[in-house]
């Protein structure tokens, strides 16, 4: 009997979700299918649907396309057209599964209803529409507890997809006489407009005191070196508040590094294009990072971090994630929003870093407010000297990290659903 092809449609949005949720699940799906005997192999096609989201950078399509793992990828700007006229993009098999792995859970449910496919939702914090989804893969038991009793049977606790980040054991950059600090100023243009001038000055202040530190920046796949040059130039209005500039940025051959930045104060910062570069980050002593999905990735590899958010630039509201970033682009309400956020949002919101939100306590230090690069540099120098404190942070991150194997469990749920069609 001839097998009927089934569509496996993954719905996602930003770079963090693509790297740490979509990619490992796709790999596990293919691995499971490859291990089956020829007669038992599943005939399915993989398709990726990118959905509208303020957290997206606009380069997700190019990143996912470079993996060569999907038969079809649709851009976020095409989502509504896809929903209305799916056959204008491709022929869709009669049977299929839509899996939510980023964005708004409602988008995957709407698409599944439109295509008449099954829907599977990976719920990290809450399953918002349990009545309309077929199966729920929950990060932890707390997610299941929040689901109404009549829908709990749909839910399986699979663990944290972030915990499945794979690391090789090879040592790629470590010089035992040096200490390493990773700088993660962000991936979106708006975050980089604040992060690049701020982080450059932090590095200069640190290097002025301690010459035994190497700085590295893993370049997000949605970013390139030209943006680093642009956002430290006078074209970026925020640079006038900071003294550090990029003197040169050059190719760096014969190394795991791709480029080297030299600041106007002669500090060297090494840039790495490889993505993901968890093996390299794992070897660092500390990361200085802005808020966002990167705090979850750093937590997954148990890298101690200092999370910074300079609120003196809140007028640049488009540097924020979520709805704040959208409405912050409306100039006439920007000042009013800045006032509300400073006086209400920050006072109500306890934590900004993913590991702290998850643990509901301060695991990694957060510095939110009118902070200066000099103040952050001073704290970094203190942490670097206090190895016991860094070790304590690393141990707390290990305890907070979910069990491994979530990607494999989710792939198994998907495979089981395919077999039932």
C-alpha cells in the first residue's frame, strides 16, 4: 500500500526560538525517521511558517533557509495571505500536523484549523488555548497544573527544550592564562543601537584595569559587522553619550575568530560568526548580556551572566521586546510610555532574565536602571576575581535547568500523531 505524504508544519518567530527550539526538534524528527526500517519510514515533509512578532529581526527566513532542512519556508509578512490562500504558496497534503514553537499560540491554532491539520503546542509557561489544540507538550508540571481539568489529558510534560543544547568537548579558544568575557549586546537593530556603544565602553573600562581578559562577541545570524560600525557612528544618536568608538574592524584568519575590533582606546574584541557557538561560550568565565532570549541560551549552558538594561535610553522604546516595542515607535506617546514604565512597570516586574523568571528568585545579577558602563565594568571586575561566586551562579543555573531529552520527546509525540493520521 502506497504511503500518503504528511505535512509537518512548524510555526515559529524569532532567532532564539529557531536556534534552540526548532532546529533540535527537526534534527530529532529526522533522526527518529532515519533509525526506522525502510518499510516503517514515515513519508512527511517539513515546512516552516514564520509568524508576525515584534521579537523577530526580519532575517529569520535567511537563517532557516541556510539549514536546508525545510521543503517550504514562508515569511512572516506572508502569514495572513497564507492563512487566507494557503494553496497560493504550495500544494498541501490532506493530512498534517501544525506544531507551535514560537510566536503567538493562536497563530498555530488558526493555521491548523485552516488546513484541517492536527495541532501540537509546546507550552513553556502556559497553554493559552487548550480547548482548540490536540496535544500539549509542557515544559514542566506547573504548566499542566494551570490547564483546566477537562483538558489535562491532552498534556504531557516533556521538559525544557533549552536544556537540549548540545556541546562538544573540544577546546576551541581557551588560553589558560587568559580570562574570557562574552559580550551580547543584542541581535535586533534597536537593541544594538543601545548595546554597541554601551558595551564597547564597558569593555574599555574593564581592559583599562585588567589586561588579562579576552572579549568575544558571538554575532547573531541576523546581524553582521557592518551594523557594529553603523551603531557606533554618529548616525546613531545614542553614541553621543559614550566615549568609546571602533577604530578598526578587520578579518581575523587562522583562528576560531572571524573579525577583531579595536576600539579607540586600543581594546580588542573578537567577533565570531559561527552560530550557534555554545562550545566557545561555554569556555567563557562570564557573559555581559542584554535582556532577551539569549539569557535562556546562556542559562542552558550554565554560563554565569550579568544582565544589563540601561533605562536612561527608554525613549528608544523600539529597543524593547513585545508590545512595548511596537507602540513605542509611535512618537507622540513615547514620552508617556517612558513615564509609565519607569514608575509602574519596573516596580511591578520582579525579574527580567529568563533563569530568574523561571526560578522566581535572583540566580544571575540584573542591573536595570540609569546605569553607567563604568559601574558595570566595576561589578564585572569584582565577579571575575571572585571565582567562588561565579561557581555558585553556575551551580544554581545547573539546578534550575530542566531535564534533557525534551526535543526527542516532542519529536516522538509528533511521530505518534503522524502515524495516527
